[in-house]
């Protein structure tokens, strides 16, 4: 009886492991959990220290999950698709991450402005990207991130 139970447990574990897929991305240093630590306004030369704020971008595969934990503590932020080239990062198709009620497409850029995103289809130039620091700039802002 014990041997039969053991075979059932092993079988369930093997079936569970075989149904998982390992997804790899070609994002290199871009993948990871990034803390937005500074925002520079390009038109005025002003800047804002964000290091004490809790704004994060989690990047993996072809999705970004961006969260402002201070302004939106009750849900899981926003999901974006992205396209990366050697020199640019296009962020588009934003959805409010709300699995319980169905992810809701963002139609007002004001909903995502606190995340450093100024357009529903925003293209950033990658000014710097390595294993612990990322600097992006669109036509309005320069965003400085540290990998968390």
C-alpha cells in the first residue's frame, strides 16, 4: 500500500514538472526588478529624487509590470507590452493589473504618469543599461533606475 502511494506521488510530481515550460528571453540586462530613483525633466533641466518613493518596473520576457506602491497600494499596478532594440524601448498596450475583475485597458495616460510613462505608446531611448543601472529618455523625461 505504501509503495503504491509513493508511485502515485512520484507520478503526480513528474506530470507537474513536465507541464512547466522554461521561458528564456533575449532581454539581457533589461530583465529584472527596477527601482525608479530619479526623474529628470528635459525641458527645464529640473529633476526629482524618487529614491524614497516605491515605484518599480518588473521586466521579463515581453512584459513590464510597473507599480507605484504609494499612489496605488490596493492593486498590482499596470502591465505593458514592450519591444526592445539595441537603442530603444517601446512601451505600449497598458492594462490595469486586476486579475479578479479582468485586466482593464488603460485609455488615459494620467493613470500611468506616476510610473514615468507619458504616452500610451511611449518610446524611450536606452541611454545606459547594465546589470545594476538603467537610464531611459523619451521626449519629456529621463528616467534613472537601479536594479533592486
